[in-house]
C-alpha cells in the first residue's frame, strides 16, 4: 500500500492548544498569495497593493492510507522566478499564528530564489497535526507535515498584474 | 545611508543592504532584492532577526540561471504538448 497525499491549509484566528487555524481546508491545489486570509477567494478579487504584503499562508501536507514510513521531509522554492519588488519569506514551523499582512518576523527563510531541493528547509512530521508539539523525522501511520508558512512581500516597484508561477516543493521519502 | 550585512541567497554571500523605514516597516535593499523587517524593533531585536536571517539562509544552494532556463523550456514544451492533446 502507498500513502495518499494532499495539501491542506489552515486559516483564521489561532485557536486551541497547540495553536492551529480556526478553519482547515483539505485537498488544496494552489497557493495564491493575496489580500485575504482564505483559500477560496480568487486572487483577482483580493490583490496585494504594491508595497504591502500578502496575508501569511499556512499550508501543510496530509498523509493517509497505509505505509511503512514517511520521512526525510524538505521544503523549498525549486522552479520559477519572482519579479522585481517581490520577496517570498518562509518558515517550516509547528507554530500557527493568526495570518497577517504585517511582515512576519518568524518567517526568516528567504525563498525568493529557486534552490536545489537538497538544500531546502527540513520538514518534520506528526500524527497529531501540523501543530503537533513534538514532530519527528518520520511517521509510520497517518499524519501531517509541519506548517509550510509563506508570505509574499512587495515594494512599490512591484509590477502590476499577476506574478509568474513558481514551484514550491515538499519532498519526502516513503517506504 | 544606514547599511546592514545580510546573507543574499542569489549571490551566496553576505552583502551590504541599504536600510530604510517605509510604510511602518524596515526595508533592507540590495540591487533588485529586499528583505523586510517589522517596524518598531529595538536595536537588539533587529540584530536578533538579522542574525537569524543570516543563519537560516546560508545553506541554500541556488539553481543557476542556465538550469532555470532549462526548467522553463521543459515546462513550455510540456504545456505545448498538453495543448496539442486537447
């Protein structure tokens, strides 16, 4: 048997202990940075004003089904380029904070430049949730990656219109 | 002009960024790249974030312009193929 994978995203006010989003959306197929904290709204309906930042995003991987082990997680921007006036910040974390358009200090990794996935950020896993307090390097039953936090930041020199598509990779080994 | 040394992933080294205050944030710029920091920080808090930035970004290995171009060419060919199959 193989693990079944899908991306999920948390949104809304931080709640619970450990903290997670009020809303959890399953089977997410895109990450569009925009001026609203949700999955569903079209990015065209909530554009980011040049000079401002997107709401922070908390995406994560969900693994179901039967498998021996899922582990060795890495996360990185691996293809595509961002234009002038755009910076993409990130953090792999168990700490969910209510999404904000303020520059998130905790997102200290600059993933604006595409890099080799082998030099990406280490991702841990938990059977509790992305917010699980003691994530491990691998899981043997259904579970989650840590949060893959991202925020698109802009300056006034950002061009109007859509940014180009980029590829963010969550790599893991399964056996 | 205030400057701060920050690790630049594209150049794979510490470089001087010019630092300004704009829209309530601290923005450090170098050529076409910038790093934002929240506003209202003390010097100690700012140094901590700079140190953290320089620590967590130093191990990234950027993909070369040539490799990026190759990726884009492959993607364009894939999309063209899919379009031809529609």
